[in-house]
C-alpha cells in the first residue's frame, strides 16, 4: 500500500487530497519497485516511458565514459523525481544512467499516462501535469547552477559555488550535502585527493568546518 500521507507532501502531488491521489494512482496504473544498493534503475542507451519518485533511499544520475571514468550529474532523495525528462521525450535514448546508492523504493509512473487525458477524464489530472512542468522548470535552473559550479577554474571556486548553492537552497549556513567525498569529487569533476586537500586548507583558513558530508560555512574568517 502506497503511503498517500507522504505523497501529499511531495511537489508532484501538491494540492491533492489523499483520496484524489489514490484515485490518480489507480488511473495511472502506478507501481512501486525496489532496487538494491548499486543496482541500475535506468541504463544509458535505453529508452523509457517511465519516471520515478523516490519513496525511500537515494538515486544518483551518472555518466560513465568509454574508459570507465564516472561523473555524478545529480543526486536525488526521498520525494524527488528522476528520469522524467527522458520519459516525456518519446523513444529518446538515455545519455545517462540512474542507480540506487542504497536500497531504494521508487514509485514508477508512465509519462504517457500522466500527459494524456485519462479515459475517466478525472478533473484533477491537469493539476498533475502543471506540477510536473513546475518540477521540470526547477530542474532546469538546477542544471544551470551546476554548469556555473563546474565551470569555475579552480577546485576552491567549484567548492565555494557548490556549497553556496546548497546553503541558499537549505536556507542555512549549517548544511548536509547528499555526497560523500568521492561522490562530491565526481560531481564537481575533480580529483578526490586534490579536493580533500583543498577542503582541508579551507578549514584551516576558517572558511568552513566539516565532518563527512556535514558543513558549516563561516562568513568571518579567523
């Protein structure tokens, strides 16, 4: 049984009652699937009509080159969507892969069913489409932020741009990021050892404090 109390709080189902959500899930023939840690949900080169909402766990969207080098393009947590852009573009092969970082439970939705008026013509179907468009627009802004972050010339510049963005989104200078050190290096497209060395320098200079994926940003440098 899908937890509609949780779905009511999600951006995709914002403005819906629990009863409306259950009716809509039946209309969309939604399913819940579980992937183990390290399993691929989508593979690059495949096509998909489905996108997912994370009910439990974490998903990363990654790009692997011919030589096995990996770059993490995005990380998604509970309540967030992934794969919706490709699902909405019919028969377009994925250029990236999505994998479960830990055991992950996902609500799978068919994009065609979401975008097309259902046979029962439910009066709240169009609200779901409006919410999906808003999510796609926000992700476009997120991608723009990442381009700005990775385009910085130095590792410090990339780190500062990323942490500043996270602080703004979390509305706090005391933040938790969704990456471990290796994942952050892959996300910023830098060497892990060089990243660790730069973080250590920044901490010694009083710019930041950190422990694992928890960071405190200091405006006044000691």
